[in-house]
């Protein structure tokens, strides 16, 4: 009997030499006729760890490698174009921290002068509370 070949998307690459691949398919509901999106989960042996999350891969059926792995990676059809935003932000933050540490002033240097506080004008200190901003005055008036 020939070995089955399938194309799916890698959804998990946390384990070493093991990938979780989803193979999407459409199934028609027997009674209502609506097409439902279903997926088949396959655990694939990836000897060189060449695939990553989001890649489209071609897999082939093989002898059992472990309790759950019954497939082997043939090739990576297309590489993922996803951007890991969390890793990107962490790298940027680390780069900024390294840049700030390099440009920091030596210890004991004078700190920059503080900005003067704004001066209150007659309009901002007037006593009428039509907008109801002064909660303390409104509570005592009742």
C-alpha cells in the first residue's frame, strides 16, 4: 500500500525534532449541507529542525517514531511570513536598555533642572462649578 502524502501548516515547534502540523479540510454536514472547516492534527518527525511555526510543509506517512509521531517531514513548501511581535518588542527593549546604559552619565553628575510649575490663572481658580468638577463643594451644598 502506498504511503500517504499530505500538505499542512506547522502550528507547534516547541519540541526538539517534533512538529505539530494541521491539515485543513472542508466537510459537508450530512443533514444541513453546510460546509464545516475541520482539521487533522499530525505529529511529524523533523530531523534537522528546519521548519518553524507557520510554515507550509509536505509530510509523508512513516513507521511510528514515538507514541504519537506517525509522519515524517519531506520538505518545507513555503516559509512563514509571520512576525513574532513579542520577540521583536523584547529585542527592541533590550537594545534600548543597552543603548541607554552606554550613554548614561557618570555617577554623581548634576541632574537637569526641574521644569517650573504652571502658574494658576484667574479662569482656572474661579469658584463657579457649572461643570461639576469640584466634588467636595457639591457634596456639602446639599
